[in-house]
């Protein structure tokens, strides 16, 4: 006969025999099953020795860190910060950053893509090879690990100096002293690819460079001739494959429209706001200058 039964309430009961031969039914104490988080904590303690495991990096910081690299295929391992516990492989793609789930089980196995690893050592050795992933943005080869001894990125663009703009009623002859700099992703002119550029605004001059180290600007735009700064009305048609960043805005000139976006929604909004202020100020200043000439 079975030693374990369910009573009418669905509670598991254990049957035993007393000293007098009588049958005794007792509610069985079932030890609580370990939660998924405890398994994740165990793997976390093992992964801490990996140079490319970023334990304190979340989704947003991973994107900022990997966007510093111009090499698609740069990747890192991080802990998932959502309710569903586990880990994530974050990868620099050609125009964005992809995030791929790494799940763990109570049997201390690791699932990544279609591969299941029975030990941490097998999982780590898997990345010693050049792995090719099929993503919505196309194929990407995992070439280079992003080590955690790298300098942490500036998550948000840093305002170097910003002055108060004169009110429209005031007669400001001088261009307001305003500087702003940081990374933007910009669409090319003839070849419609998206490249991340380091941009600098100095008064009415907007310059962009290949990166922070480059000293000679790739382009210098005179915002005195800019018609306007607007959100891209067709951004979903023009945005890059695997688009993952802030909203796209446009610098509109007579000869060309420049499409660009920040690493985050906040970055895009801040850049557009500052550039729009500069352009509006220049337009108002030119109108006042024209009126003074006519009155003279």
C-alpha cells in the first residue's frame, strides 16, 4: 500500500504504523522549494570571477557602455534586473544594442539560445569560440568581450556651460554663451547608414567628430542658417534596423536635413531643446537686425 496519500483537501498525508499496530495518518511537512533567485545567486557568486561579468550594470547602463564601442560583436554578461530573474548577454550590434536571455535552472544548468550547458565551465568555454547569433538586425559574430575594468561611460550628456537666453523682448546683440556636448547617432548624407558621433555645440556652431579623441571635426554646421529643429515626422520609416535609442529629431537646412538621435529619450529631448533655443534665438536676432537696418 502507498505510504503517501492526499486527503479530501488535497493535503499530502504520510501513513505510519503505531506501536499497537494502529494506522496513523499525519500531514507531511514538505520542505519549501528553493526560489529561482537562490539559483541565480549561486551562479552570480561563480560569475563574479569573470572579467566580462558586469554585476552592477542594468539594461540602460549596458547600452551606454557598449555604444562606446564602434565594433559590432562586443558583448558582456550581466544580471537581469527584471522580475524574471536570470542573466543577459548584451551585444553591440551595427546600429543598436541587443539583449539575449540566459536562463538558469534548479539543476544548475544554463540555457542560452538553443544550447544547454550542464556546468558553468562549459558555458564559459562556449564563449571562447566566435559565436554567430541570428538577430532581428541580422547576423552578428561575438568577437570581443567587454571587460569590467573599462572606464564607466557618462550615461547622460554633460552640460559644459549654459547661459540664460535673453527674452525676446530684450535687445541682445551678443550671441548667448552656450556649450553642450555628447554622443548622437547621425544618419549619413549620400549613404544612409547610422553612425555614432561625438557632437559639440559652441554658440551657433554645431560640430561632430568620429569620437571623443578626434580633434578635427567631420562637419561644422552654422546654426544661423538653420531653418528649424523638429521631431522627425517619418522617424519609423527612416530609423535604423534594430532602432534602440531616443526619438529622432532633424536639423533642417535649405540644402539638407540632418537626422539624429540620442542614446536615450532624455538625451534626444535635451539636445533638441537646446538646439531649438539656439536656432530660435538666431532667427529673432536676425529679424531685429533687419528691422534696425530698415529703420535707419
